[in-house]
């Protein structure tokens, strides 16, 4: 799983396996036990779908780029 968050000026983009979408906000949380969570807020019109995906914290810490 290839996950990247990039910022261009005031805009943030979430990229997953080659597909990219603009996001409203995001938060990355790490615990002392080695787990990492990423919360991403998408803003769109239409039906709401919620999903949860877990990834190895090492993968996320290497893949998430800030600024």
C-alpha cells in the first residue's frame, strides 16, 4: 500500500496507490507501542461511505510526507 499526503500551498492531497484526491484536513497520531493512525477528512457531495484500513506503522511513517 503506497500512501502519501502532500501539501501545495494551502491545499492538501491524499494519494493511495497512484490515485490522488484533494482533502480538507488530516491528523497523524503515533503511540509509544508502535502503532500509527492517520485520520483523513474528505469533503465531497453525495452519499457518505466510511471505511477503515490498517497498515503497518513503519509503512505509514515512511510513506507520509508533510510539506
